[in-house]
C-alpha cells in the first residue's frame, strides 16, 4: 500500500470513533473509492456487515454504533425515542446498551438502509416514521463509548410514547412514566406542545400531567397550543374526560 493510501487509512482510523459503522457511500464522498475500500477489506482492516456498511475488523459494534452512522454520515433524523430514551436517561454514566427493544423515531419520508434493518444488533428495533414533532426539537446528545448519539429529551420521549398509545404502548404505563417526570422545564414543554401536530398527544399529555399534579403544568400558556376540536375516543367503554374531550380507559381514570 502506498504512503498516500496508508496516510488516508491512518486518518480514517484516527478520526472515526471506535464502535461505529462506516457507510460506504459516505466513505466514497470523502475520497475513499470503492476500490480502496475493497483493498482495506482484503488487507484485514475492515469487514462488511452488509451491503454498503463496514466496521473495523474485530470491532464490537452495537445498535447505537449503527445509529451514529445514520445520524452523522447519512444525515437522517432517526433517534432513540419513547421508552428507550427515558430508560437511558434514568441511568447515570451509561456505559453499555442492554435493552431488549429499541424505539427509534424518524421523519415520515426516511427509510432505514437495508444493512441497518438486516443486521443482527441483538435487540428488536421498533422504527416509527412520523413528523408529528419537528426533527431537531427536544433532542439531546448522549455519550456512548467513544461517541455521541441523539436521543429524545424526557418531554419529547413521553410525547412519543403517547403517539404510540394505545395500540403499541398501554396508557396506564405511560401515566406511570409521566408521574416520574416532575422536573420538566416549562419552556421546553411549551415549545414541544406548540410544535406538536398530534391533537391526541397534546390532549393526553395535558390530561396526564394534570392527573400527576406536576407543578410545571401551572407555568404553561395554552393559548398558543392548538388542541383541535371535537371529541377523541381512544378506547371503547371508557371514561369521557370533558375538559380534554377524550375517552380514556377506566383503569387510567381510577389510577391513583
């Protein structure tokens, strides 16, 4: 291998975090031709994990290392969301990813690449394509190994849980999650409520926050929050909440 190629390889190894995927198309855009990538594989520096995706030979890459490539190299808005984001933020100095199911949310027109969908990450990935919230609003950077990935803030994450309810997540479980969020910043909540396009999510969020008795609810200005018109029935034979015009499960309304 020529000195120039060695220099390019060394630069790549030095600048890209260990534990992450390298997308072939991204490498090509940055001067690493398909032929050069092939040589790197033959020389034992990299190995393929699917069409268009490489990792360092022998590197242990988890699903967050794949997500890093989606965000940083492909520019997708896919991010750790809903219950997973809440779970990660409940742990300080998070070191290892050990969840059995990972919730990802991305834009309504964003498809995950085949290499990401087909690779065995050791977790069940639930990917939801939706634009009910702006792609960059309410996201945080989380440290993982030697890199960072974007995940939902607690406020955005609980709204994503509500977006999945009641079909994919039980409302009672979400209420219990929301009851623990007593330190949300009113300004952040206000921005997300104003930007949210889902009437169901906004009504449920306010109803549950009121049920939980959170003090930050008193600092919100709902004049700029569009709660829509008409009734919303989430379940059959439930309890109608006239203030928010929603019908919720009986066990939700009776929950202490």
